[in-house]
C-alpha cells in the first residue's frame, strides 16, 4: 500500500475516509490517526495498526459544540461553557454517549470524548465529511506521539492510505481530557490546556450574587431564597471564624503583624479585637490579611461547586464591597430594613439591650451606602413572604441578564 500525500487534497482525503480508509491528520497538539467514527470496520483498523488495546476507548473529532446534541445525551451546561472558551483547541470533553456511536469507539462504555481541533487543514476536512473522526495519536501504542508528518511516516508508511502534512504541531502535547459525564467533574489527563484554567472557566460561568447589608436587615431570609433556588450560599463571616480556628497559615500571618495579640498555641483573638476595633489603621491591616485567606477559601468553595455542576451561588458579606468579593459577582444586592425593625430583630435574636442594638447598628454603613454601591437594593419593610418574593424576583432578574 502506498501512503499518499494529501496535503492539498482535502476532497481526496474525505473520499478515503468515507471508503473506510485511514488518514493521518495534523492538529495543534500531535498528529492523529483518523477514521470515520461511525464506521466500525474502519475504527477497528485504527486499533490494529496502532496495536492499541480495544479496552481503551477513542475520542471523536468534531466541528464544534453542535455535535453535543447529535452524539451525546444529558449534556450539562458546563460542556457548552468549556467548548465556548477552549474550542477549537486542546480540550477533550467526555460526556454520556448516544447509542449511535459504535460500541468499538466507546470500548463498550457509556461515554465518549469529543474534541474540536484547532488546525486549518483538519478543520477543512471536518467540514467536508458528514461524520466525526475517530483519531487517537498517530503512533504505535507506547511510542512517542508524533508532531510532524515525517514522524508519522516512520511509524506507518505503507500501512495507512494517506497523510495530510500540516507542518509541525504547535503544542506538541496531547489534549487535556475532562470528564463531564458525572459529578464531580474530573480531569482525566492533564495536557496542553491546564486543569486550573479549565476549572477557572467553570467558576467564571457561575452566576454569583453578592449579598450585603447591615445586621438585622434580613440577609438570612434572602440567602434562604438562594438555597431554595438550588444555589450555594457562602457566608464570609462564618468562613473568617472557621479560618481563625483552623487555618494555621492565617494565624501565623496575624501573629507576625500583631505580635503578642494571639498567644502561641491558642486561637484566642480577644486581645487582637481590642487592638483593631480601637484603631482604624490596625483594622485595615487586619482586613488586608484576612480578606486574602477568606478570598482563597471562597475560591475553593466555588471551584468545588462548579465541579459538582452548580450554576448559582451567593456570597454573604457585610464588607462585600470593601473586601473586594463584589468583583467576582455578577451583581450585588444590598438588603435594607427600617432601623426600628432591625433593633427589634437584634434584641430578640441575640438577647441584647436596645442600647447595645442601637450602638451596633449606628456603627455600620447607612442605607445610602448600599443604594450608591450595589446593583440592586431590596427593602425588607413588609411581611416576610413579600420580602422573599421581592428577593426572588431580583435574583431571577440577575440570572436572566
């Protein structure tokens, strides 16, 4: 068999593939050994030529995200998010496969990996044929993946019908593979796209709503609405207190900045409180340290939520604007309530005196601050059911933006 050079012959390459032949193709990562992904006999030749164990499934090369509905079932929003950001490019997305995909491609499994490559000659070929291409790397199993046509020919000259010489591959490293067929989503192979960037993309696709407002305004009720809508709620104040008890790196940073304020071997922050609440400069220094650690923990929680298929999240923080958490939110919502109602709630909830409740409220931001700095404000000035309805309307508006 003569292996033809098909570099300027896309139509001929397409005809060979339609007839069940094998064509080596260039991608931005490494060269692939392509066959008609719907042709079981052609796919079996890939296994034969490569010496690839048939228990190892093959991924399919496709033109774009429109292939999800054609080839896959139960496609999560995350698949479209990642395709929009990384395709064409070095990311293979594993999803539950439709039965139209031959068993040999799936190696008897329930899933299939899809990839949209970023190489002009290969993309032209994919536009010419009306089927996906099964195309693992063009090397015998266990050998180095080829990055040039010459390397492919050393392996398979005379064993395959043709090769498209697209020059040396730019990346020279296989695609990253992420499994979205079940949660939590996992990276099965770290390749040319970093897993960090992949998960950052998923986090960036979350609808994150920032909730802020003074004590006793009704933020808890608003956050319960988020929970009822299936969202994750992150309480920044709660995170801060958890980190004080569990994060040795944060405690060490505080001890370094405020010597003696937190005795070694303890988590006692009473002395630290006396220092920072009597000196605005010291309070700013405290916040600069704690906001860093709280922000990192918020990032971790959001990443875990995105990995588990979450789409909606809320961050509850009194200092949402000042602390910088608002920067990652799609929108911020300020919760306000009449002062007398706040005083009554605080007295009942925390069994404190009116004088102390008034003191706490007077030390916090006025309503005008939230009106000026938040994207939305919701006033808790009637029944709880009415307030919940107002919150839900605002949240649905943000989601729909």
